[in-house]
């Protein structure tokens, strides 16, 4: 009910005219990579090329659905790594869970710092949907990161489970361990936050209010100009980030 993975990846950044490297990391003891994704380097003359974004997609689909966001980030002038969680796309088949998503994110950060030798303070997390909840939680755990972008996080992700009529047939609240607690994650964040929202809900507003560090909220209409508006806000935010 919460996760909707798709194994077939039909698009790549090349469909948007972006040069990219397919990457595989977090290898098992047998030498098989658990995670697969794309590394999109910034243009050699990009002003913000010292910054890199770890993009965390939402709970549906796979990397197919990230190309527009990656194109936007590339136009701003930053490097980007996007990957599929286990159970999604061409990554290892494991049943998705909050524990696995957190572990996958840690492996992605390890890849950036240990394989690409990037400093944590040059890495920005960027998440959408349930990936935004994940990004906030990871940001709270890594105060050395440069910043975090959240796009339309889900205030109460487990409502979709607990409010389903089938949940009454089993002790769902005891069986489901995933929570993606937005309030708790937001309260722990101390790095700059850019928060995109379509319609602010009460619980989401409370979570935003809990952030004690630098923060910026941008409300957007999910219409034809949404991508352009988000690109402008991100560009200004990254400019401010690069001056700190």
C-alpha cells in the first residue's frame, strides 16, 4: 500500500540530453552491487560544480521519473547522483521498507564520500514525496551536510495503510514498523532547508515550524510552470548556499 516500485527503467538522462555515467555500488560479499543509479556531472564551467546533490525519488516508479528533476539540477550547475532503492528498477530485489531506504541512503552517501571523495559539506540531499521524508531524516542524522531540499513530503505516510479497510483484518499497527515521522525528522535538522509545498497541511506546517536552522518555504502550483518556478527557487537557494 505504501510502496509502488517498478522494475523496468525505460528512460535515462540521455533522453534529456544529459551526459551521465551508470553506477553500481554497495556490493555484497559475493561482489554483486545492491544499488544502481546515475551520476550526472556538472558542466566543467558550471559555477556551482563544487556542490553535489543526492536525489531520493518517491515511493512510486523508479529512476524513470527523475529525469526532469535531474535536468533541472544540471541546468543549475551542480553534480547529481540518483539511484534506485532496493526493490526498484535494476537495484537488488529486496522488499522496500523504511529501514532499507535509510540503509540505501547511507550507502549512497558512502559512495559519494568514499568512492568519489566528496566532502559531506558539499553534498545536498534532495527528496520528493516519501523520499522527502527520507531526506529530512538523513539530514537530521548528518549535520555536516550542506543542505536539504524537500518536495511535497508526506505528513502521515502510514495513514494509507491504517485507514485501509483491510487493515482491520490484522493488527496493522503492530505489524507495520515504517513511520517516516516528519515531525521528529524536522526537529532534528540543523542544516539549511528548502521546502517545496503545493498545499500546506496542518501536520506539515507543524513539522516545518520545528526546523530551527535556516529554512525557506516555497509554495508552487503543480501546473505547466511548476518546473520553471522550482528551478528559479532552487537556483537562488543554491547561490545562497555557495556563499556560506
